[in-house]
């Protein structure tokens, strides 16, 4: 036999040819070693094949045989299924970036299935991430069967993913802000960014208040804006579900003329800047739970005398009677409502249950700023009349 031009592959081939007759001589009880060696040869050959696959593909060697890619070439010529061929090519690509893994496979320290798992991890996370932990992963691969090793790789993926997700979330969190602008043309611009959790909390808090009531003509954006104000108004005093407890107080400077709704009276002034129309001042003063009106010394006294604040006992009675906003069709619960004086206290209306009604902010606004009339029938029914339909004035309202 001529051995002059013999390649390593030729030697393997002739070794394989000699194997069956040699194997026949071996005691059956010792064939375990043969099987192990056989597996090692197959696995180590995979490393050689991976290297060869890359170089052959890069050189476009498959084209000479009329194939459009390495995978179909390998499928036909390597006698593999499409999936198995694609897997070999992908592993070859990944191992190029993971030379330590490829070497470990070539030396028989890990099996092909270990290398496949590492290659898949690199596919998910990027080879750079895997390279950082390659030594640890290989150490685990050497001592574990491929099934166990998949668990290790999955854990690693999750760890890296979680770290990446956390880092991403932390970066996003840093960008949070909220700006509340100065009043311009009667409006205050609010804009900002919240992290995902903050956004979810705000949305969860606002959604219930932002639902449309029956016959609600507000746009979804208007409802959300109202909900924000409503929730801020209701939320400050904790543990006061009946709304009787302390609530955020707006500081408003107003004159007595303004409160009395006299034509030509100056506008109210807000502590944070901006002015308020007289009717808004009257609404805010209507239930002083949300406002503190300051003015001249004379005004302070007048206000005190008028009994502007609804005493807790009266408020509890009002909540017990009305339960929710009394506007027909509205179901805003008591904590989100103001007490409305049917006859404004500034006009001499008493702060008594028969002159009070529970109204949500939207409807309180309708009664004051938008000219609706609200009255309570003898049978306890509440009647709300829009401004255009008022033909006769049956009773004074606040
Ligand atoms: Zn009112
Ligand atoms: Zn209402």
C-alpha cells in the first residue's frame, strides 16, 4: 500500500476500515471504552468540520457545485436533514467568535451538544456576552451532561437578560421628569416622562375617574385631565374615605365683591400665579375643604361669620344622604366630591344639610362656571337644568 501522499483523513478512513475486524476480537464487557472513544472521535470531528465549513463557505466553495448556500450544500453532500445542516453552519459561525469553545470541542473536553448549547446562547445574547463567561461555562460543560448544561446556559441567559433589562430600566428611570408650567392664557401646561411603573401607577389611579359618565360629552383626553385633578384633590388626606378629612387647600386671594359675584369685581388670584374668574372663586369657596380664601381683614371676618367651612358632622350627614355626586347619571363617589351650597354662603345661604349637595368637580363646575341649575325636589330627587333650558327661575342657587 502506497502511503506517500496519505492525508490524516486517509488514515482515519483506513482506521475505520480496520475497526470491525479489530472490534470482533474485543471482549464484549470492555466495549464501553470503544463506544466512549467513538463518541469522542465524532465530537472532535465536529470541531474540525466547523472550521472547514467556515472556510469553505467563505471561499464560496459551495457555488462550484451549483448550490446557492452552505446549508443546502451541506444538506445534500453531508447527508443531513435541512435542520441538522443549518445547525452545523450556525454552530460554525458562532464558534468563530468563541475560539475557546471550539478548542475545547476539538480537544474532546466538551461534546458537540455542549458546544451547540453555548453557540445557541451566543445566538441569543451575542458572542461578546458569552465570551465574558466562556471559561465558567466551559468548566460547567466539562462536568455536566448536555441536558444539565442546558439549564446552566439558560440561567446564564436569564441573568444577562435580567441585568441588561435592569440597566435599561435604570437608564429610562433617569430620564423621568414632570414640569408644571406657569399659567398662560388660563391654562397650565403639564408635561413629563415617567418610568413604566410610575406610568402604570398613574394610569391605574386615573382610569376609574376617567370613565365616561352617562351622556358625558367630554373627550377621553378631557376626562383624563379631569381625573388627574380629581385624584389629586381627593388623595391628599389619607384615611378620610368620607371626604371629611383635610384635603389639599388652594390658597386664593379674593375680594368680598368677587365672592359675592358682583359685576366688575376683580378676579381671584392663586398662590401659584394665575387668576381665576369670579364664578370659579365662588365654586372653590363653596366648599372650603379645598380652598382657603384670603383677602382683606374685613373679608376674613365676613367669611368666618358666614360659616364657610362645612363642619365635619354636616359633611358626614351630606355624604350619608347623597352617597355620591347628586347630578343625575353621575356616580362619582363621595371622596371625589365637593359640598355645594345651593344658595352660596356668600349670598347668605346657610351651611346646612338642606342647602347642601354632594357634587363631583366636573358637575360642580357645571353649576358654577357653566350656568347649570341644580335643585332638590321635596321627594329627594335632584334636578339639573342646563342653562339654555332655563325659562323661569324657581329658586336661587349658589
Ligand atoms: Zn357650589
Ligand atoms: Zn358628578
